[in-house]
C-alpha cells in the first residue's frame, strides 16, 4: 500500500502554521497522528481529510496540554512555605 505524509508545523519566518504533504517511501510504523505534527496515511484517503484529522488532533492535544499547565500553575500558587522547627 502506498502512503502519503502530512506535516503541520509553525514557521518561524512567517509566524504562521503551515502544512506540507509528501509521498512516503519506506516502512510505516505508525498510521495515527503524532504530537509532533506528522501523520502518515494511505493514498486512498484524501489530503483534505488527512489535514483535518491531524489539525483536529493537534488542537485537542494542545487543549489537553494547556489544562495540564493550568493545573500545575494552580498547584504552585497554592503551595505555601512552612517554617520548620529545628
């Protein structure tokens, strides 16, 4: 089966997210979206569908990461210094 790969990444030069699609040569180890912004998919799947799957995955993952960071910040704000007696 032939595969393609889509990558969504932040361009430092344009300060925008962009994507690139390429034909994939080699062994496919993972056919689900990755947190790094890569997604290998069969050629039978349209580029637009693959783009939307990866974009939605990255948005969901970003929201989850923000929630984790907000929880860490909350815990840090709640942390109090307790003077310990010697």
